[in-house]
C-alpha cells in the first residue's frame, strides 16, 4: 500500500533534500489519504575499503518496518550492495515494490547481465526508476511532478490492487 513508504537514502545534499521533499509531499496529503514515511539514511563513501555496515543496518531497518513499498535515493555505486542486502533480508520480489530515483542513471542497467536466479537478478526484477524532469512546466502549465502525483494517486483498479497488496504485514 502506498500509504506506507520506506525511503532509503544516501546522507548527502541530494539524498537528504529528496527525502525531505518526500516527507513534505506526504504531509500535504488530505485527511484520510496520508502517507506514513520512514527514512533510513546511510553515509556516502567512495573508497576501496568501503564499509557497507551502514547500508546493511538501513536495509535491516527497512525489513523491520514491515513496509512493502520502498523509494531509494542513491547512486550506481551503491546499487549492487543495497540490492544484495535487500535480497538477503527478504525485501525484494513480487510482494515488494522498489522505486529508485535518478541518482541511479537509466543507463546503469544497459550492459548489466545478472545470472538467472542470482540475488541481483531477483532483486532487480520489477524495480522502477523515477527520472527527474518534474520541474519543467509544460504547455498546459503543469509539471512532470504534478502529472506523476496525479496519475500515481489516481490509479485505476488493477494498479490500486497491486499497490494495496504491498501493505505492511500485520502482527
């Protein structure tokens, strides 16, 4: 259910601003149509001896949230690490929805070949990439973001049913 959204984001200016914008947009929703957003950050490091323990902790917290819809704000350097942990913690597959910001370039997968059935192949099936361009005003005066929000939250039957099946598991 899109009423519960776990945000995994890199703790830099891009990731923090994106996370903040998601929280603000969720807070502006009308009564009865609100979205609970929980954010889980990790530090951005680019080094040979990179320690992925912060990423693992954030993935573990996503698992513990019992949410089934996740929005990722991170870069290609993080993708394999994140999705391997997501697979390990069991938060990928048909019961989960991952949408990833354009910090992960659409060309990222162009030359990727994952072995059938491998953790990264399983984790990568069905993910969505949200490409920025939302601030550009169109002829009718709307922005791409406006159109995305309207279409996302006014989905028809099949899409709503698909999203609703992603509700957090109850106790």
